[in-house]
C-alpha cells in the first residue's frame, strides 16, 4: 500500500502530541477518531464518515449482486470525486459522493445527496458500459463520469481495492475503527439507529433484537456475508452508538479499536454463526 492518509474535513493531529501553552500548562489535543483498512503492506486510513459512505457504496453493490470489480470502480470514483465525503455542492451543480449533476440527468438534488441513491445511479450507468469489467479502473470510471481529468481515477485503484476487499467480506478483520468521541446514541435509541441504517443499506429486516436494550443479532449465510455485515457494523459504529461487534471468534470493541480473538471460536455446526452486536447502554443517572 502507498500508505496515503485521507482525512477529509478534519485537521490531522499526531497521536500523543503535546503543546506547551503560554500559561505554562501542557495542552493535550483530543485524539481523532479514525478507521483503518489493514493490508500486508500497511494500512489505509479514513475518517468514520468516509468509512460509513464506503460501506454504503459496497452494500448497494453487494445487494445488486454485482462483481467485486464494480465496487472497486465505484470506490475509486468516489475517492477521486469527493474523498468519500457527501458534499453539498461542487463544480457547477455537482452534488454528493460521485459529484453527479442534476442538469445531466443524474437525478434531483435531494436524491443525489442520498449515498444509496447516488451509488445506485453510478452502478446503473456502469453496467451499461460494454466491456467495463475488462477495463482499467480509470477507463470504466471515465466511461460513466466523463471527467475533465480522466486519468485521476487510476491513482485510487490500490486503495479502492483494499477497502472493497474488506467490505465485500474477502478479508476478514481487515477493517477496524478507533473511536474517541462520545457515543452518538445509547440504549434503545442506538439500537433503533443500527436497525434503521442496516435496513436502508441491506434492504431487509434481517437484523433482530436480543434480550435487553443493547443486543442485536445478524444472521449470516457464511464467512463472506459474516464479514460483510461485521465490517459494515464497525463502519457505522460512530454514527449509531455501537460499542462491540463479534463474528465467530473475533471481536471488535470501541475500547480496543481492533479485532481480537475471544474464546475458542464457533463450535462445528451446519448453521453459520451470526454477527453479534452490542450498543452502548443507557447513561447511568447520577
């Protein structure tokens, strides 16, 4: 990996940096929340919002049963066009993750601000391009986008492939997030937020509530779908209030910020293990 750091809309602050103020006191800047996709060559970093947008782009492609190559092209395009940030505006009337233009028939402004609609519109155009699967990333992206700088898409191909491999479930445990902000929601509000977001991206009511106000279960049909859901849930942890995700013998927690082995793993069974989710509990009074 090239080790490119992408933190759109944020100021990068080195971990552990201290600054001596004029008052003589030492200022410890807050840690930034980041997500990482790990590879054998290093890691590619995104902020939590970028990661959630990438997870949505991937989920839309998976639901449509598109080849992984389509998701790589879509992610590379969104990295170039918006740095995976859902922009309110851009060049002329461009909007959203893919900087699609209402004046060119991509949809209404409100629609293009919806990452799910925008991703779907991109895929709709991509699959009509003859031979797109055999093209380079930049050729396929340019056939859809018709950019004034067509060669720029290719530079994101390695990162897009790395992120796609994690989000389609081909690289288990490759995506993790180090979150340092207070939970967005807690208790039943957090659990409802997870259910609502998952239904929007995955189009079903497959996620179920377990006992209490903090537990959720997502059934899977095998290892690939297990890691698709597990990585998606980690990607959305910051927005929804997820505190812990476990799939098989691997568990991610906000406290650790990484996947760690737990127990002896899943016993032999004809039924693939589900993904187990815990959201933050209600804040204790007093």
